[in-house]
C-alpha cells in the first residue's frame, strides 16, 4: 500500500538526498576495506608479518565478500534494503574496530585473528553494493541511472581522498590501531543516519507526487521495497533463476568485465599504499597523501563517465553506445599503469597512476549496466551474482601481488598483471556481452 505523499506542482528532489547519503556510506565502506592497506606497513612491522602473510590478510575480506554475495542479494530481495543494509553497516563497523585490538592479548594467533576479522567484515559488507543498486533502481529513472550509479561507485575513490590522509595521520600520530577504532566509530554513526533517512520512494515522508510520478514514468521501480515485504512474492533464489543468470552470454560478459575492473580497484585499496612505501620510498604520511591524488582523479573520472553515459543515452537513444563507449575509452587510458614500470621519478609515478585511475573511473559503469539488464524480480540476486564474480578479483589480486613481490622483490610484474586486466575488461563488455538489454526470465 502506497503511503500518502505530499502534493505539489514542482517535483521534490529527495532522490538526490538519497544518493548523497549512499555516497557517504559507500565512502566509509571502502575506507574500512582499505584500513589494513594504510595501517598494514606499521602493523606488519609491529606484528612480524611477511609479504605473503600480508597478502593473505589483505585478501581475507574478499573471500567472504564473494561467498556472501548471493545470500546477501537474497536477503535484500526477501526482507528489503533498509533492514538488511542498516544491519550490515553496524556489523561490519564493529568487526573493523575489533581489528585494532589484535596482538594485545598474549597467546592469540595474530595472522589467524586478523584474517578472521577481515573475513567477517567482508561477510557483513556483502549486501552493500547490491543494496546500492536496488536503491538506484527504485529511486532513479533510466535516464539518470548512469550518473546515480557513477556517484555511488565513485565513492571508492573519494574514500581514499578523504580517508587515506586521515588514516595516515592517525598511524603517524596515534599508532596503527587507532585507524580501526576511528573508522569503526564512523561506521556506527553511518548506520544511524541510514536508518533515519533511507526509505522506499513510495513511503518516503518527504517526497511529493510529482517526483514519484517522474521516477515511475522514467522506469524507476518505486514499489520494489513493497514487493520485498510481500510474503506472497516467490523467493528470488531458485536454482532455475540462478541457472538463467549464469547461462546467459550477456550476463557472463558483464560478470567477467567487472572482475577485470575490480583488479585495479583491489590493487589500489590493498597494495598501492604499501607499493608507495616499499618500492618508492615514501613514508606513511607521504604515501597517504600521494594515494589521495589518483583517488581524486578516479573520483572525477567516475562522475565524468556517469554523466557522459547519460548524455550519450539522451542524444543517441542507444543504451549500448552510451554505456560501452566511456567504458572502452576509460580502460584504454587505465593501461597507463603499466608505464610505471619504466619511470623513476615519484611525481611521474603518481601522475601515471592518476591518469590510469581517472580512466578506470570513467569506465566504472558496471552497476549502471546491471540496473539496465537485471530482471525486475531479481534485482538483489542479480546484483549479488554480479558482485560475487567482480570481487573474485579481491581474492586473486592481493595474493598474486604478494607472491610476485615475494618472488621478485619488485612490483614491476604486479603492475603488468594489473594493466593487462584493462584489456580483458574491454573484450568482456564488447565482444562477449554483446548488446545491452534487460534480461527476460523464461
């Protein structure tokens, strides 16, 4: 039952407030993923961790994040975004804070405890991006989804712009443990904000009829959350539904492409600050600020890609061209990360990284594409499967880089490994996926 909404001749703009809050929460989400990347060098020295052990600890988040994607998507479809997402924020924040206590109790194994806590953080964060995609699908018409998806996706870059210097300063001034305690506290505050301000479009107290009509007429699924509370609605997870998602060539191409994009993401949020310290000789304060420059460029690129995609869609009417053209151009620019192998000057390394991550930001349209192609009744499950495949990169990248650095004593081959995934992404989205269209279930 749709709640009464305020009337008015001009549409309200509640959806912009919603995407702003999603952006803030996603920024904290990514900062919590990067806590060990910033604190890791000091923590490794204090706790006696080897590069391989550090690589496994950095990958722990992704193991559980991948495994929990489908269950997280099913929970979102069944119980609604607000309830599941708010609980997830609170839980991952508690486990983030607990990492700051590792090593304080004698006899407790350090590596296993850190791995376990980061594993639990990953499990709790699993519903976050499928939840973001559900909110965008419900709150935004098709012509605005590219920008809306780009805004929440660009939070991964803004996160390090805002939080990498803060976390570097915390390590320098108060020790590496303070990073986890501060970020855990910020996450709990974000959970309170989410509960207070996030509602279904059809039930939001501040929206008026004109905005609601604008969203629905443009393809926004304003009653999606009401379906989640309808116990007569069939469950989204069935083996038949899952098989249809996994057997579709377009979906498989999108899944593989998101894996390729996320290889760059996970290098940046795991090994990049450590690379700046170990390979380039920066101290932790310098690394925190240097990491913020590519992050800022990635943030700008994400916004450019989203708005450019929506503009192309309005001008050409081709969703295929609108989504894929920025993606291909951005990934070609991102291959510049390989050039860091041959340059020596620190400023040039940061410049090349900044250009690469600007390109990666422009290309980060995977969630907009998912909002365009996901079956209407399987938004959570489709997003969960998509995010599961994409975040396999979070397992592969930290471990592979750890072994490469341990075996060669250098990050050169690691940068080549990351850069070649840009080309894989282009092939996946253009050749394998084919035309973009909403998947109709049999």
